[in-house]
C-alpha cells in the first residue's frame, strides 16, 4: 500500500510528464528502481545511461554497506521493460539533443554521483529530482547516513530538487526512520536505500498528477548543516560494531 505524500501544493498547469532516469547500466539500485516504477504506476519513463561504469571502489563501498542484498536484482530480468539510451556523458550536448527528442521535462537521479551542469538543470521544466540518504540541510556530502549514526542523530532520506551544488537544492520532503535495538548496520543501510527509492518514486507519482513547480520551493540555507567527506574506515568500523552490538534508535 502506497503512503500518501504530503507536499505543499505548488501546482502548474496540467501537462504530460516525461521522465528521464539518469543512471549507469551497472548501478546496483537500478533494477529495483525499474521494478518499482510498476508499483507507482509511472508512465513515460526513459533510462539514460552514460558511458561511465561504477568504479570498483564504489562497488566495494556499496557491498560494505549492504552486503549482497541488491545482487539478487538483475538489470536483464526486470519486471518492466523500458527504453534505454546511452550517451557519452549526462552533461553532454548529446544528452541535450536526446532530452529534446524525448520531450523530457523531469529528470530523476537513479544513481549518478557527479554534478549535473546548469545547462541540464535549467533545461528541465519540472526540475531534476534527487534522494539524499540523510536529513538535509544538516548532513550534506558523502557517507551521510554513517555520519548521522556516528553523531547519534536521526537517520532518514530527503527528496529535493537538484541545483548547481551538491545537496543544496530546494527540499520537497523529509522522512525520518526508527529502528529497533536488534537492527543491524546492514539492515539500517538497506532500509535507507529501499525507502529512498520509494520516496523518490512516490514523489514522481505525485508529480505525474500535480506538477510541482520547483521554482516556488524555498532554497536551503547555506549556513545550516555541514558538508561531510567520506567517513574514515576506523570510524566506519566503530559505527558497525556499535550498532551491531548495542543497536541504534
């Protein structure tokens, strides 16, 4: 059963939404994202992948966070068949031409880590949407879930419009999560990923019907929060041991 989404009703004139999901072909979350587009009844969805592949370092980080959980989802065995397009870079003129050809007016970040250029962001009528695995504006940057746990702060996801800076675009919605003392680190991380996918697609489903106007959402304050760097291995091991032994709420 889908949750209701409570968002300020910044509504634009009804218009068909065409979604472009920006990703890479080997992104571990992409198969699950595609499958869940069925659950949220999303229409007019296109996958645009650039030539970059997920680095071995990022694959190791991902496995460290969730183990083998997402390996059971296979891009070649997804429940829904969508059209895939390949570009040299998501910031290229080739992408601009493709967005025009497909009449894309909303972009969803389905796993890319690099910044989108202003020429892409400014082109998309209904905005580029990202789900950040922490509470904004408090935890911007890398390892944000881990830093939240390390600082004994609340864990959650924030869905927001993208702008030229990482994690600074207008906030659409924030979700907070609670966990029992028996919840292990892997389960917390997997939950954040899964709920983040649901939150993002839930937002797109809402947008499909109501057309949120990203220009009317308040920009985050740059004076709040902090930009975090990847958490050092020593602190990560401390977090994992702490959560697995004593739990985290």
